């Protein structure tokens, strides 16, 4: 099974695209079941999701701000000195090998 924890171990800044409400809720539920929280300790299912979420190496999630959204859509290769890794979560879950758009 493909996990969010595996994504958090990738070498770079991981941004996850959540295409619709079903995928967004599934992402938040899976993240919580894998032990992820927001930086303030709040569980993922206690908050809404955004179309693009960040997965951090320390087991936390965060919302992506304006600059991150621009970077995600612009095709830049790095953000804040790290490789920007773009994940389509729906494709990732389905087993599609073309889930990464870095």
C-alpha cells in the first residue's frame, strides 16, 4: 500500500494535489491514521483540507500559502532550497506510476 509516510521520506519539499472532496477527505483520514498532525498538534480530520497540502519530514502537514501555490503551478524545480515534489494523490492511491510531477 502506498503511504503518506513514504511520501514524507522523499528528498525534497512534498506538495500533494487533492483533486476533489473525496480525495481530500481520504488524504486527511489516511494522514491521521498514519499519525500525522498539523504543527500545533491538531489532527487532520479536525480541520478542512486545501487543494494543495504540504507533507513535512517530521510527520506534520501544513497548508500551502500563496507563494507555494504559485511555485506549484509555475513549474519551478525548487522552493526554499529544496526540490519541489508534486504528487497527484488520486493517481498515487490508484497505483498509477505517473503520480509525481516534479
